């Protein structure tokens, strides 16, 4: 499992931070301490959700906590903005559709 990125994001720096294991929809996703959930998901090639307007995959929009395009469910925390939530060991993330 690579933390370098195979998706929309590519990690270019800070590649030596400690690994943090999370799951997204039950599948393991590699991340590093200090990553946001959105960073981890986009590095892994995952989308956040499907558009309710039928125009495809969504992967975050503003990336700064304003638009709520990146809402996901985290076990024990409820709905959070993936772009504003730092990964934590064992975090279980569920996408919302
Ligand atoms: S991408 Fe806009 S709030 Fe997260």
C-alpha cells in the first residue's frame, strides 16, 4: 500500500512521517501523521461521494472547510469535513454515497 499517491493527489514531500492506518468503507488506506482524511483518500485514488446532481464523482472542492463537499462519516465522531479532519490510528471512515 503506497502513501506516495496513485490518485488525484501525489505526495511530493514529507514522505518520512509516521504511517497511520485507517479504513475507508472497510478497506485499508495508507496515510501519514498530519494528513487530512481528504488527503489520504485522494492519494489513494478514492472519491468522497457521488454528486446528487448526477454529474459524477466528487473529491472535495474548496479544500479549506467551507463548502462541505467532502463530508464523510467517522465512527464515534459523526459527519466531519474530510479536508479539516486529521487522520488518527484506527479511524473508520464511511463515505456518504
Ligand atoms: S472540500 Fe470544502 S469543506 Fe472540505
